C-alpha cells in the first residue's frame, strides 16, 4: 500500500456515475458496419467502419467521462460528495424519511423541492432524492441510484452526532407543508 492510499478515508458508499463499458459501443458499431457492408456485397471497406469507430467511441467516452464527474457519489465518515460538490457530514442535521407517495405530487414535502446537491439543476435522471436538513436551516437533496444504500450509510453518521430522530430538531418543514 502506498502512503497516499493510507491517508484516504474509507468509502462508506460509492457510485461512479457511469460505466466505461459503454465505450464498447464504438467498436460494436464498427463491427456492425463491417458486417452490413459485407452482407451488402461491397466486400471489406474499412473507411466507414473506422469513422464509426472513432466518432462513436469518442462521443460515448466524452459522455461517460462527464457522467463520472457530475453524477458520481461518494460518502466517507467526514464528507458527502455529489458530483463536484462536497459537503461535510457535520453540516447535515437530519436525514428526512422517504416520502410516503414518491410518485404523487399531491403531498410534496418541502425537501422534495429543495436544491439538489452538485452543480446540476436538479436530481439527475435515474437517481432518487434524499432529503437533508443542513445547518443554518437550509434544506437540500442528496441523490443516488441506490438511494436506499446511501440513506442506510448516511443516517447512522448523522444520528451518532445529532441523536435519534425527534431529538431537539425543528420539524416544522416536514410532511404536510408544501412550502
């Protein structure tokens, strides 16, 4: 083990944002074009498949790199990183429970319309928001694909500092209050 890895805090939760396996779409498209040309009676003409290989691989690699930067999630004992934004776990006062009607907009809880952590405008597609009450009365949404795992890892960290739910925390913005 190198000295740099010894000082890194242990990850309690991690999602990379996207898989590099998607880049294989480039070579797959090139092979498909070769087979289409061969079955069409044109023989093996490598120019069009090479163009597909370069363009598709490059475009998908760019998308995967962006997703790995902007939609990755990492939780350690001290920090929660959502994309490029990192907050200290010490700033989190409460993890709100799952909404009873996640799909219904009739009973939206206040945290569901709060700012999503990270530099993105909202919760990224395919992710589910988790309500957080932060210091200073702020509310925000953490998010993850495996949101139940993130919640299960984050809740004990907050509760060991603040105490169990219902202990000296103002819940005036919880269920039933739309704004």
